[in-house]
C-alpha cells in the first residue's frame, strides 16, 4: 500500500523548510549575527581540565 500524496499545504511547508535549511547551510544565520565570523582566525585553545 502506498502512502497518500501530501496535501498542497504540506508540500508547501516542506518546500519552505527545505529552503530555510539551504539558507542556513549558505550562512544566513551568520549574516544575522552581531559580529561577523572571522574564518581566518585561529581556533580558540582547548579549555583546561580541572
């Protein structure tokens, strides 16, 4: 038995979520940050163990 196709509203919601995921992958969340991300900066040193 095959599942019923999604309703138009469900298909639109899935498409919008996919577009949002793509924008996050492309860095849209970084563009909204208070400070720009410096990709050339050295990573912070690891935290010292107690």
